[in-house]
């Protein structure tokens, strides 16, 4: 069911850890979704199924600031 989108970059646990090491350990983490009108979501539970690590959605917290689009290259 749409699990692997054509052209989507696959990210491993090691890739994610390497990216997060650039930031201070005490910083909060949020998910940004919908590039045209970015929404801010909390990170939910993390689990494993079918050899894939899944990061759950912890719920919408509002809309992300405009600079988030720029930081993620969504401009």
C-alpha cells in the first residue's frame, strides 16, 4: 500500500542518527509535513515491524514557522 514511493530516498536508522548528531541533545524534535502549508507534528511512539523502524505521529501541534520550509528545502 504505497510503502515505497518512486524516487523517495530510503533512510536507515544510521542515517537518521548521523543527521541528528548535528544538534544539541536537549533540543525538541518535531515532524514537518505538507510542504505547501507545513504542519508541525510531535514525534509519537517508535516501533519495528516487517524489518522497518516506524516513527509514529504524536499529533498535530499547529503550523510550522515559515523558516521551516526554507530549512527543509521546501521553497
